[in-house]
């Protein structure tokens, strides 16, 4: 049985922080340690902590939501979810992979930049992935790119890892380009990233990608991603579509997305 942890959120009057600045305290013996929500390496090192915070306390629904809209999109074509070779990009400790397995997926390749994510997956879900790579896709070598591409993944999923600096725009489009042509893409983003006033590279990337010739969108849905630490709903968009072609770097540079 996985140990339950003593965690404490900051008081409401001092918790008016950006989503990527939010933190909590964990009681460890006589010591109380402060950890940011985006300090994933520290969270993954403590068995069960990630699940307790984001799924038990804050009611995160994103893995199941993205898996569901991917399956719904596939029903509009002749493809079968169980036959896909899926690249779980930003796989973390396997929560999305676990949701996909419940939907019948048989071939899963995990990727994350954090070694602690891989170690947590080995500890908690050792049989989940056919392979798991710890790689920085902004500096991916040609040999490693060929190795990952050799799996011939025809689907990429990315959940709760986009837009806060966790996955840079260059890394996202490198992963997008590894997926086979006419492969499937499913991900979620915070609702404000659709706002044209957001001039961040990632926000522009998603808007350009959705309205480009490189992706046919099959499903967009606004939903409650999870609760904030104050108990307020945080809304995201879940998006699924089909890739038409690789995205050239020149396209992104012309849009001011890549320097």
C-alpha cells in the first residue's frame, strides 16, 4: 500500500500566484519542505505524491479526457486505437500512458526530459512502456532521433506539459515531426493560450498549427482540467487531429515562433 503524505497548501490570502508558481508543503518527520507544483523532479522522487496532489486532492481529469477525445477522433476514420504506436511526449510517471492502456492501446513509447520521471515510472508502472527515453528534444542527436523514429509512431500525445516552459516550442515541433505522416496528435493546453493577446512562442505555435495545412483538427473541447488550490476550476482545451506533413523550421521562423 502506497504511503499517504501530509501535505499543506498555502493560505488563500497568499496563494494568488500564477499556475506555474504555485507551491505546497510536505511534512517529512519534523521538517516541512516547500515544493513548487512544477518541481516535478522533487515530486516524482516521493512515491505517490504526484497522484495524491493532482489526482486525489485537485481532481485532475486530463489523461482520461485526452484519451477519450483521441478515441472519438479515431472513430471518424478507419483507424483503431489499439493498433496505434503512441509517443507519450512528456510522459512523466506514466499517468497518461496508464489512461491509454485502459482504452486498449498496446504499443507505448515514453519520452521525458527528467530522469526522475523515468525512475518513478520504473518504480510505479514498470511494465507500462515498450521503451522510455530521457531526452531533451531541443538538442536531440541524429542517432537518437533515428532510434526513436524507428518505432514508427503514428500518434503523439502530450498532457499537462505544454505552455509553461516544461516543453519548449522547438521540442514540441521536433516530436511532431517524428510522428509518421497522417499520424494522430492529441494534447491539451490552458485556455488562455488561445487568446491572441498571448504573444508567447508556444501560444503562437498552437494557434498557427491548428489553422495550418500541417494538421487537420478533428476535436476541440473545453473542459475542467483540475481544481486550483483554492478549489476553483482551471479550464483547458483538449485537441485531437491528424498530421498532414512535417512542420518545417522555416514555417515557424516566418511566424516569429523560432528565433
